[in-house]
């Protein structure tokens, strides 16, 4: 497994950015990508990395 080079705060900023994009531009050309990336960042924040941030 590769080491994590993104901070928790950066993950949250990215998730908020894509969530905001999806709300502002629901018919935008990148809305599918925005939803996918939002899911990736949510999963990283809430499921995959919950224990690793406390090390």
C-alpha cells in the first residue's frame, strides 16, 4: 500500500468542492465525475481512513 500524501483537511476540501459543484451545476458536463469523486472522498473520509488519522 502506498503512503497517504493527502491530509484529512485536503480530503474534506475536495469532497466539499465536488458536492458544491454537483449542487451548483446539476446538469453540468462533469456532474457524473463530480458524483464519483464525491463518493470516493466520502468513503475515504468515513470508512477507509477513520483509524489511520489517529496514528
